[in-house]
């Protein structure tokens, strides 16, 4: 196990994760060190890109306070509610694939914060475009489960024109948004 400072969190640039190449590294999330935390984040992106609902549900900490916050779905609390949202999203014709990720990692024992940029490709019918966003994820080590799990994920689109374009695209009838 890595010894982590409790005085001051460590911050390092994480090597770029190629979103499309993200792997299911669930077995590595049992490693109570920074590699286990990185495995949880990579597994989250693997579940997202492959639309694997079981894996997506399993990678989240089972706690009513976990939170997903995006312009796509708003703010959702609790693993079960987050899983229901992903179930709708994964069964919809709309498609979003996280392609390029770049993070800074801040870690302390049992918790890692990833802050950075994400590029995703959105497609629905004839509508296709890239979305650049800021993202923050928190991964926590669960002593009970002896694994790292997602506790928080936020996506923000800074470009107001891009956000407006995305909002117009998703206003079309879609399973993702229950319309």
C-alpha cells in the first residue's frame, strides 16, 4: 500500500486516458492505492462508452449522497437513481462517447479528486458534433467493500454556444430525457 500524506493532498498530471480505449479494470479497484483509484475512473469511462449498465451501477458507491451533475440530466443523488438515469440513456438512440480525457489528480488516503477536461462526441440521427467540457470526479475507497468507487461526477460546458447547440439537439424527442 502506498503511504499518502495527510498533511497536504498531492497533485499530479494524470497521463491522458483515451476514452475510447478505457478498459474495465474493476478487479484493480481493490488495490488500496492510487492505481486502484485510477482503475475506478477508467472503469467508469469504459462503462459509459460501452453502455454497460451493470458495470456502471457497480462502479458507483452505494450511498444516497453520491451525485451525478451534468447539463445532460441535471443533478441526481443516490446510486439507484443514477443507475436509472444511465438505463434510460443507454437505451436511447442518442449517443455520447467520451473520447479524450486530461486530468489533474489530487489524492489523500481513501479519496481522489480528478479535475480536468473531457472531449466527447455526441450523435443522434444526422446530428453529430464534439463537446468540450470541464469535468470533476471524486473516487472514494470503501473500507466495507475494500474497493474504490465513484462518489461524484460533474460535467460543465463552458462554451455557451456549444451548450445551446447541445440543448437544441437534446430537445428532440428522446428516451434519455423521457420525452
